């Protein structure tokens, strides 16, 4: 096994570099250096499975060996994938088994050093020597931009159909669509068609605060994807649904608003997804 090291200096805090690396839309952007249209399926939780995939469904099956937010991410490769199916490990494929791909972030005075350590077989050494510097240059470009979309995701132990129904039907939405236990969702309406609208009432349980969150659908692909524009400011949101590892992965990608901190927005949307997971798995 050959050990390769790469590094780049990025004029951004390590938190921003971290999200540039692992948020869904930015991950898809910088990994075009390896393969146009590549993407990953995972909850990104430590110990979870991850599929690194090309558009045709071929790629690599791995495990998130370490996930220490804003510090390091380490993948341990298992085997190859063909057409979304893991290949049995044979002598040829086994050369990848156990190889690690590691990303380390260190920050000093707002400058982040991103280092990548890649264990690879000799046959792929020249490929990574040629492509990884380009990939890191893309990460640098993304992280140094003024703004970027936010990604939140959740892995749910339920069928794709059940997850879709719980996410889209008003009788389910009212049971999970709030970020904390002192809020609730007393009302939901949803016409799940392109050009049609949805609305949900978000209210504090003490009755002091209440507002409607709504939008208009621009894309509805059954059991696959929902996209909409939020009322008022027109911010775009996409929700992706994937069957993955005998369960369902839900990914939300949204444009941030300007009034609240990015981390506050990310945490709020993630909390709602966590409520959704808990509700759906207990139905």
C-alpha cells in the first residue's frame, strides 16, 4: 500500500472548510476532480457505512472510521460497488480492503491547513497525484466564498415509502415539524404538486409565538426528491430521499437567511430532522 500526502492553505475558519468538504452540494462540486457527477450516500456518523459513487452506481463501499467535527474525517475502505451493489471481496478487490483516506484540519488566525493522507494501491498512485491537488483547489475556492448552502441529513430505520409518507402527509407533519419540545406544529396543509403550495403553523406551546412556514413546489419526484421556494424571500430548498443500507437517508439542502447565524440555522433544521426520525421510526 502506498501512502500519499497532500495539503493546502485556505483563508477560512476550519468550520467553513469542514462544511465545504462534507455538505452535499459542495461535496459534489469538489469531487468532480475525480469523477464528473460523483456523490456520496451516508449519514456521515462515525461507524456508519458510506458509498462513494459515480452516476452509473459504481464506486467504493467504506466505513466512516472517524468523524471528529472540524478536526478530522477518516474513511476505511471495504470493497467496490457495481450498479449500487457491493461486490464480493476477491483477491483483486481485497487490495483496497482496510485502506484509509484521512482529512485533517488545523487553524491558526483564521487560516486553515487541510491535509489529506491517502492509502492507495500502486496502480492508482498517479491518478491521485494528478487529481487530488485539483480537488483541494476546489475545496479552497468553495470555502473562501462569501456564502454557501447548508446541508443537514438523517439516517432513518424505515422503508422509503414510510419515510416519504411521514414527510409529506399533513397528518404526520403535525407530529414532528418543530425544533424543540416547547414548540409544536398545530396545523399543516400540503398539495404535493409542482406549482402548488404547502404551509405549516409553527407555534410555542405557551401561546406567545406563532408563524406560518410555507412555500411553493418547483420539483416533485415521487420517492426521490422535493424542491421548493420559501414564502417571502424565495430561498431554495431541496430534499433528497435515498434507499441506503436497508434503510432511508434524507438530505435537506437549503439557502441560508441573513438574520440568524449559520450554525443556529443548521442546528434548527437538524433538530427538526431528528424529530422526524424519532417520529417515523416509532410509527
